[in-house]
C-alpha cells in the first residue's frame, strides 16, 4: 500500500496528542488521517497510477484504478470461501475432506475488500459532486464508477444478503457514518439496477459536451475496458440482464421491463470476443493467489455430479472436460463422489496434484492421487488465465432462459434454442481460446471447430430434442461458471435445479464477519434479530 509523507506527519501528530482529553480533536484527527489513506493499492499497478503532468486527474484516476484492482479475488476468499464452501455447495467440485474450518478468514477478506473499495468509490462520488467544471463533463466517468459499484455490490450482497450500503463507505465524510445501518437486499438491488440504467442512458460515445468541450476521461488509466465507452454500455446492459433474471422469481413486475428492453429492443450487450475479464498479463500483475489457494487447500477434486453432467459415461463427452479437470495418477478419469450413501465410508484420497513440482514433471501427482483433480494449468497459470467478470456465453444463456419462459418477451422455443446453442458454442470457444493463449499450458488441449459445431446439437444436450427442458439451460450455464463459483452458487440457490446428488442445497449465505459484531454492534444486532439469527440457512431476498 502506498504511503505518503503527509500520513506519517499526521500519525506523528496524533501520537503526540494521544494523551489529550479533548475527544473532538482526536476524532477529527482520525477523520483527516483516514481520508488521506483512501488511496488505491499500488502493487503491480504502479505505471497506471503515475502521471506527474496531471496530478489532480491522476489522483481521481488512481482511485478508480484502485476499484478495478479490487476486482481481483482475494487469496483467503478463494481458499476459505470458494474452495471450501462454494465448490462443494454447487457440486462443481467435491471435497475429499473438511480440513479448513476457519472460514472466517475468507469471509473477512471478502468483506474488507468490498468496504475498502467502497471508500474509494464514495470519495470519487464526492469529488464528482464538488467538481468545479460542468457536471456534463463527468458523465462518462460517473457512469463507469456506477457500473463498478453495481458489480461489486451485487456480488457482496448475493453472498451475505442485507448489508450496510447507502450510508457505508462515508465515514471519511462525516463521523455519523462510521457505523452504518444495514439495508435490505431488495432496496439495494432496485437502486443498483436504476443506476445501471442511468449509466447506459448517459454515457456519451462522442466524448464531447454540448459546449464542445471534451468530457473528463480516465483515458489509459481505465485498466479494465480501456475507456471504450461502447464496451462499458455493453457491460452495464449485461449486468442488468443478469440481475433482472436473478430477481425475476420474486418481482417479475420490476424485472420484466429490463429484460424486455434488452431482448426485444436488441440493446447492446457483450458479444463473442468482448468478454469482461481481468487478464493479469494485460493489467500488469501476477496472479499468484489461485495456485496458492489450490496448492495449500489440496482437497478439491472432480465430483461425480459434474462428471455425469459432462457426459462422462457417454461418447458425447463434453470437450471442456480436459480443460476443467485432470486424470488421476494412473492416467484415468476418476470422479470423487459428491454424495455418499448412508453408512458408506468416505474414500481415501491424497497425492499432490496441485504441487509446484508438476512444473518440472506434469505427470507427478503423487501415488495417492486416485481421483481426478482440477486441471493443473488452469489454476497454476499466473499471467494468462483471467478472472472472469462477464462473458458473451453467459448473456446467451440468460436470453435463452427468458425467451423459453416468456419472461419480458414473447415465448419462442425456436429462438430460445438458437440462444442456447450460441451460448454453448461461445462457451466452448471461450475456454478453447484461454487454453491456446496460455503460455505454460503444454501440451495444449484443443476444441476443434467440428466439436464446437456438433456439441450443442448432440442428443444428450440438444434443447429441441429434449422437449426444451429448462434444466438443460441451467446445466450449461452452471458448467460455464466453472471458474465463477459465486455465480454458480447464485444460480443453484435461485433455481434449485442445477445438477445435484444427495440432499438439496440448504446453505444460502455467508455469516457476517466478527468485525461487525465487535465494531458495528447495534446495527449488527438489529439485523440479526430481523433475520432470526446470523445463519447460513437464511435465504436471499430473491430466493422463492
């Protein structure tokens, strides 16, 4: 974290006055000190954050870039939440043992990541509001900020439910906001969807104000979409579609017009090749966290649920299988059971399928590695394999579901089949491209054009040949989310119809971090009382 001389000066001053009894003075010193520490983390983003010729613009751009940087998944969040909770919950993976019970570390990391970045966003909002020029000049950068706020907030509220939001992140503006109240998820959802609509309607592709002045721009400091405002519009519309579909079971009246606008009006959304991802080599950082989380966790394997869904025992095997998973030490596909019959002993499994020794010998998995692990190169790569925010394939699957169900648009099975088929094809192309562009992946797995063309219409997965079974759409969306377990978790909770073995999913949310009980006590206690307990079983607002 970058530290500035002013911070050291104020810290020294505060220490000198620490014995004073004047509480007001101490409070305001804390407020000033906090405001100066709202700088973005500069690790691996140094070049983007430096522009000595435009110091004011650079600081605002650095704040924005700090929010982009915060989109990276945290180390402990991946280890303790994604790997230990979400993969087994969604059955996109199977656990060979529950050895990591301290999930609070992952929950803390996710919570802190969000609220740290929210401070940056609130600071940007405050600077926008107090901008000395015309507000029209800020249309594009304000819209970009709203879109990132929506993405991050949707993600966090879908893990926890109700969260502090409307007053949160403003403690540096007024001390009364240091302990923000909790806001209900429904209000947050509807507010963010309206903010996304504002962004879509107000982004100016020409970049020139009505007075002929250039709009304020973050230019090259936009490390996500390179200030391509047409792509920001597409990203915003794709988010609107995702979250309108997520809430449609409980408030179709609110969600349907959004879906209608995007589908019937053919609003611009992410298309093939326009996927929104965080690619380390492009953003100038090294993604060490994913390999670490698998190497140290050790317990994830390919489960029997996903094996069956990928046509493991069929000649129509899913071509993504060797991209997602590895064979075992004997060179065979071997799924670990997601659900064991009552009284059945858990199979013994071990080995070192995620150990770094495989860099020098890919076949070295350890003699105890009897079950298929996640594909080593997929989680080992630090430069080319991205963290995924939104893909064209996901958009296609959302459209297919809405059209097949007639939500916000006229029900049309043939059109739904077209979108579904395109969704699968684009998913195959996406994953194939990631393999081909990964420098360390050798030998490369290749999905041929023939497979891309033939797989969506194979008997086992064809939507039209299976009486337009909605479950097929959910299955393909679930598979495509393989490296987005938080999205797969939302899909499983919303529909209850993703592939599953054994008992129904009852795990619905993460518990709030201990810091809320300790430091935001009154609001935390009120929220827990409202929910009937800070329990994993409490449902999201959008769950039926």
